[in-house]
C-alpha cells in the first residue's frame, strides 16, 4: 500500500530545497515538450482576449506569408515569388523604428525571408531546379517539412520528459542540480536511444487510445517508463515498457487516487490563469511522482521482478560514500589547498584581474596552487555529496573536452603576455575586417582609423574581457552575457568618441535588426560574444603558452618595439586619420 501522505510530505521537502530551479525546469518543459498545458493558460487566455478585441491585429505577416505558401502549393511559383517580394517591400517601408532595421545584415535577411514567405519560394525553386517539376518540388518540400517537424518532435518534445524526470530524481537526493544535467542524455551518448524508447511508448499509447478504457489503463501502466529511461537510458524500449507494466501491477488504482488528489490544484490553476500551476502545483506533482517511482522501484527490486536489475543507478537513490568518491575523483587529494593570494598591489591585480607584473618563483607557486585549488573547486560539490557523481554512473559520461581543460583558461597572465596578445588580437581584427571587405566588395581597404595593420578596438576588447571578467571564467554562460555587455559598451563608446572628435564614422549599423543608433547591433555583438568566448577559453591560453616559450628578454624587446611603433601611429593618426572610400564613407 502506497502512503500518499508520506509521498507528498517528502515531495514538499524536495520542492522547498529546489523551489526556483524546479519551477524553471517545469516551465522549460512546458515550452519544449508541452507537458504542462496549465503553465501557459494565462498567456493563452490573454492572447484570446487580444484576438477578440482586435481581429485585425492577428499576425498579419503570417497571414500574408500563408498566401505565398498557397501560391506555391497551387503550382504557381512565379506568383508566390512576386507576392513574397511585395510583402517584404511593404514590411520594410512600414518599419519606422530604426532599432528594428530590416534592410541590412544577416539577421534582417532571415527575418525578412521568414515573415514574407520568400524562404519557401527559395526552397521550392531550389528543389524545382533539381527535379525539373514544380508539382514534385512542392510535394518534396511538404514531405521535407513534415520530416523536419517529426525530427523536432522525436528529439526534443518526445524525449524531454525523460530529461525532466532525471532532474527531479537527482533533486530528491542532492542539494545541487547544475543546468548541465539537461544535457545528461547527450553526455552518455544515449539521446537517440532514449528518444526511440519514448517513441515506441507513444505509439503503444496511441493504439490503446482507440479502446477508450484501455487507454486510461495503459496510461498508468506506462507511467514509469520515462523514469526508468531517466535512470538507465541504455535500456531497450520493450524492456522499459514491460518493466513499467510489472511495477504498476496492483498500483494503478492507487496512482489514480494520487491523480485525484491534484484535482483541486487543477481547478485552482484554471481560476488563477495558470499562476498556481507555474509557481506550485506543476513542480509539486513532479516531486510526488518522483517519490512514487522511488517506492515502486524499491518494491520491484525486493520482489526480484524481471529486469529490475536494469534500474541500476545506485547513486540516484543513495549518497556515495567517501571511499568511492576518493577513488573516482583524484581531485580529492587537493581538498586542503586553500585559495592562494598574493599580498599588496601585485596581489590585488592577480586576484581580481588575473594580471601578473612579473613571473618569479613566488608567482609560479601562486599559479600552481591556484590551478590545484580551481581543479578541486570544480568538483567540490560532488566530493561533498551535494551533487550527483557523474563518474560513478554505470554508463561513463563524456568528460569535458581535454583541449579546453588542458589549456587552463582560469590562469593569470603576465603584463608582457597581455601586451603581445593585444597586438595579436588587434592584428586578427584587422585581417578579419580587411578580408570581409575584400570578399564583399572585391577591393583591398586598410580598415580602421590608424595606418598600421591593427584595429585597437579588437585588442582592447580582448584584453578587457580577459581582465575585467576574470572572476566569471568558471561560469561560461554568465561570462558570455558579460562579454556582450562589455563589448557593447566598448564599441558604442568608441564609435561615439571617434565621431565626436573627428566628425567621421568608421562603421554604421543603421538598417541592421536590433541596432542602437547605428553604433552597435545584435548581430555584431553575437559575433563578438562567440569570438570572445573562443579568445578567453582557447586562443588566449594557446597564445600565452607560445609566448612563455620565448625568452623573457626577447619578449620585452618585442613588446617595447611594438608599443613605440603603435604610439607613433596613434599620434600621427590623431592628426591625419586613415579615411576614404570603404573606411569612413558613411553619412552622418
């Protein structure tokens, strides 16, 4: 007999510990897998009210794009192209907000092609050129679209229930559940297999739907399948389904009664437009069913049900002991290493900005202790039994890329290494801008306000994100967002100051989608963000390793020489800036 009160008591305890995280998990599931329809009741209701108030405001771009699709389906590709072209011109002419530019850039082109329907024309025309028949081209395009929709459902919506249950099962035992656990199936390389298992389960449930009563019964018979797959994604589809049926034997009516206890929460959700579901009942239900799976799993093992041994993730239900963790995590031996600190002025810059003004014996010891400390901190939650120990899982999870971890991106840099990297990155930026202009316009142009082969904004940006964001390097996602902010501020302020001082523009993003006064745009910031991540985690460590192989005296001579040449160029360019066609030919 299942003790419902005890299940819910434990569920509330888990929810209290992980409240915010589990709410977000359910919301993500509602978006990607549509598992919690109550979650979006509020938004749906508001949209319906908006539609009733103003029927003319309902997605006009989609309605016109649908006409393009209609023309294509009716074997009138030429007419569809004309319709798409007129729609695009109309939308661009009606777009008066300069921030939402639609005339330049890759992002604007994508938005225009989707909103006008020209993307469908392009696809149909491409297929038509290959098969030589508009009718067959339309058929292939429709079938291709259906296939892509199926793949999206198969690999995301169909399998996300497994990922969600894995999250809740880990939350039962551990205090910490990192966001990387959403990629659990990818790490163990079982995403496709888990997707197939859930696909087979869905097919069985669909077939049982035609029997009415059988559908309700099988709903509870298959209730444990996603939990079983979450515990062991390597299990076969029929094995998981059969095991779930055996686990639910004698418990389907009890599970039905558990479902009834949430009926009041369902009614409250409809009365609060889904708010109660978002902020309580959805994660509460999931916590309760996770506890139910733990009870049924334990019972199945006690009864020695066939294939119960396939539910073999021991540490999903009990904490590992100290000896097991020490064996799997050699970082344990570094547990007594304290965060090292350099004292005084040098210590301030080393600890906060990762800058070393020299690299003597004391600095080298500091670097080594910091490396050991950071290595331990990366797995400290696991070693403290606060987080699931991935290395103890029966299926070996894919470790982080040794290329990146071996580069030690959390390191500190000497002042001479930073100077050389400033010139290296400024040179890379110059090559990028010159090559881009050469490819698009077929003309070599020395880009930038200075005359030498460097663009200081790239070098300055690289050093700023490397120095200012030193404390965020261990958190890549947060670091990426900070890079966007730093690069945005740097690019905007540089553009403003240069224009105020000279009255000239060296770049103009007007017409790009999501631009700010033509000085920065979303498209450019994304490029800087991706490039910045590559610089921090790969390029800077690689360059630093190469620079360290050079004799210190040679490094200093090269740095001083480059600084002198750069200073001369900067002074000269202040009075005689590099201008002309392809450089400053932008209207104010």
